């Protein structure tokens, strides 16, 4: 196998060299089983059955994997994968809500927050929230380059890039949200004050006076200025986990496409697979991650100067709270120094 070039294949047959072992392994296995049974009449039928099975495995293997690797992965998944995965030990004590805030609540609310926000559940650690209809949503915060001095050609190129992505790559819904926040005037003032403390300004009094004037006037000019923040996201519906990849057929679909013989595999392709709730959630999270990665690589990376950052679950909840409450959700700094003073052993003695 040539890992850097084209795959080496056997002449005439067109079979990859890595699949030869699987192709001849089936007939050999049939011969061994027939010899162990002691019936010579079964050797030839079992060898033919093994050859047919080997041919189907080689034909059904995905294009990016050899038949042996694919057979090994499938066998390991069926025989060695864990059947049950527990988040906590089975004998762990479960926390009770008896006597908590719910029991002491003097009134009964007739309206839930979820009824207004349509956010049913937050999933920490996966960067997504679940809507009331069961769909998962995730977002990327866009950090575009400044377009203050952009020409008409720059705007046209950006529009063309977005149109190409939406028409060719985006096979899923897109959502764009724009929020406004007050300009961080305090940060600008702190930077100017740090600049004034630079000893190099003592030799340039004109520049020092200009910075002082800028520090006095600029905060008042930026008092009503708003910053725009852009969020581009997508969603995954529960039923999309059952949708098969249309770009490459599954092994079952490949076998079902064989003339005459493919009729035997049609029931296995048309039947619907039943997943548990945890499996559905895991598949939805994986599909959401792939879609956000597609947005990042196929759209944002194609625009010079643009970057993105994945919004965490806390970021999404904070944006929703900011929208419905009308106030900005700022990070609260509880402590700047450690609770216990650090001192040397010699000083303590």
C-alpha cells in the first residue's frame, strides 16, 4: 500500500493489495470448517459460501478504508463495545430536592421561562442548547476584519463568498444574529493612562499633550457608541440522525444495488434503526459539530482577516438572558486576591 500515492491494485481484478487477505480468507475458512465437520461433501459448498462472503465484504467496504480495516472495526464494534455506560457509580447516593426551594415556594407559576425563550434545556460541555421542539442549536461568534476603508470590490467579493457557501456547501439551515453592546470606554481609558506612564513620552511633550486631550474628550464622544457582535449558527433536528449520507452510499446500500442479488439486502436498507435517547443526543451533537466546522472552514476561512470562536453553552444562555431581560450580562469578579495569605515559613516563625 502506498500511503502517499495511489492505492496499489492487482492487475486484471482491480482489487487493492490490502484486500487480498480478506478475499482468500473466506474460502480458507470454509475449507477449515468443512474439514472439522468430517463431511467432505460440505467442503466445496462452504468454500463457495466463504468466497461469496469475502467478495461482498470487499465490495461493501468504504472507499477510504481497506476491507480488513473495515471488517476489524465492525467486529470490534459488535463484539467489544460496552453495552451500558454509567455517568456515576451505580451505588452512588442520589441528591434529593425534598425541603428545597420548590417545597417552600409560596406561589404557583402559570408561565415558564421556556415558554418565552423556546429553550428547553442547556447542555454544558457541548456548546449547544435544546429547543422546545427537540432541535439542538449551536453558534459561532464571528470576528470580521474592519471594513472601514473597504472598496466596492471588497464588498462584492465578500458577498460572492457568502453566496457560494450558501448555494453549494450549506445543506442545512443557517441563523444569523446581531447584537449591540456599549463600547468599552473604560478599556480605552486604561490603555491611554498606561500610555501616559511611558517614560518615552517625556521627550515628546506634544504627543503627551495629544494623548491627554484624547483621554479627556474621547470617552464623551463614545458614550452612545454601540459595538456590533455577529453570531452565525445552525441547528440539528432529531429526525436528521436517521438521514443517510447522500454523497457516499453505505455498505448495505452498495449490496442492495447489485442486480438480482441486491433484493436480499433491500430489507436491511429500508428498515429504520431504533436509537436510544442517549444515542440520538450523541448523534445530534456530532452532526452539529460537523456543521459548525463546515461553516468555519468553508465560509469564514475563505474570507481574509475573519476568525471565529465557538460559543459555549453559558454564552448562549447569557445572550438569551440579555435579550429577554434587556440588560447586559457581565462577568462578575468575586475576588482578586487569594483567601489565604501566602507567606514564607521563615516569616511566619
